[in-house]
C-alpha cells in the first residue's frame, strides 16, 4: 500500500523518491501491508513507481515473501 511519509515508520517501509512518476502530490512511502479492496473502490491509475523505487519495494517484499 502507499501511505503518507508522515505516518510512523513500519519495518520495510520504502520511501517513494520520484513522486512525479508515481503521480503523488505529497511525500509518500510504500508500506508492506496486505489487504483486499473491492475493485469498485479503485479510482484509476495516478502514475507508476520509477524503476529505483520499484526495485526497493520489490526487495522489501521479497523479505516477506521469499521465492521457493
């Protein structure tokens, strides 16, 4: 999930450094929190994580969900 950078730190939080690519108006971070959301509540796509931000988020995710 993506949350405000001002929220208290959780283990494995990843700062989103390229807010423009992600389409985010305020400092934010990727938080490793698993939840479900009804598709009807999705508003659309704002942007995407820049490659360095995506790489950090994937590395954190792999610590939680190692392959094999």
